[in-house]
């Protein structure tokens, strides 16, 4: 599935907020390496270089289109680099003290098993933070699935819409972190966003959830699907005089592996104990 970086960042102010709320809960002082799994167009990864300017910042993504958009950022921030890699093939290298994954793991079936492996491999003192959608039961997603499963579209879109079955609850991620020996915090937030313009919810999902549908259909078919879907969205999200209110529920979890604390010049071993 190809991604459209320009469409993805269309609602950047709204989409970025969960990332900053997530990262604000990470207490790392001077990490050696910070990894952003599913970094997308890299703008949020670059903000990590601003927070931890002495750390090696690595953005990992499986989309060449997204990383093409991200590439110029690595020239602005000498400590920032990007890797084209599937998340399932990633393993934490020595010195990885912070791992962030923002709105990416829901696309990876079995990612909680991957998390268990990553958490075991991370050194004491490290941090792991994730955010995934919690809105797969919202009308925006339910209506999309119902239309895709209707007689007119089922033969073309069977098995195309995934992600909801992969995303866990706050309790699920809390349990994974605690079982791995991390101190952990997990929570949910619903952002009630006011979106401007005509059919704004359709515009929103075009950048994310609707991508698999658009990739599976011809241009003519995609336009017809969007027309039917947009009509249903207008009923579910009626416009107000202020704009269209779009609740956006997210699931967060942050964990800290207690033990040794590393300094920037301590690459080969721990420096002190907490």
C-alpha cells in the first residue's frame, strides 16, 4: 500500500497532538539512541532531535514515499537519519534508550509479541512509548467496513480493511509492559476536533484508514466508493456552524525499564545505578 505524505500531513495540527502528549511522558534525560518506529514523513521524528540534540535519532518506516518526504530533514539535523525497514524486521541496537511508535503498530499484526521481544532486548534504564488508534468502533470506521462488506463491494474489498483487530486496549499494553519488568502508565484520550470545510471526515480518513480501499480500487471505483461513503459520513457527523466535530480516540502506553542509567559517553556499559 502506497502512502501519500501530503495527504497524511493535511491535518497536521490535529494528528500531531497525540505524539507530543505521548513523548511528554517520557522521562529520559540524555539518551544515546532514540528510535521512532513508523516515522512517516519525519516531521515528528525531527522534533525528537530538538528535545535530545546529543542523541542519535533514527526514524524507521516501510514507506519509500514517506521517507522521500523525510529525507531533507536529515540535512537540517545532523543527528537525525532515516531507515527504510519493515517494523517486523527491526531490533533494538545496543545503546537504544528510547523507542517511540506513534500510530503505526495497529498496522502490524502480532505486534504485542514483537513488543515483548523488544522490551526484553532493551537495556535497563530505557523507555518504550506507543500510541495507537482507539477509534475502530467509531462511525468513521464502522461505516467504511459496512460499505466495504456490502454486496456492491465485498468481492473487491474482502479482507482489505485491517488494523482494528491488531490494536490493543490500554490494559493490554499496560500488561505487556508490566510483564516485561517495566514501570508503566497507560491511558486513553478522546480529542473532540472541529474540522473545517465540506466532507472533512472523508478528507481526514483519506490520509490513513481509507488508504487500503483506495489502493485496491481503480480510480473510477474509488470515486464511487467515496461518494457512497461520504453520504453516510455526513449523517454520522453533521456539520455545525463552527465546523464538523470529529471525536478522535487514542490509546497510549509508556514504560520505563528500571535499573542502570546510561550517559552519552557510556556506550559499552552502565555508568551508575538507580
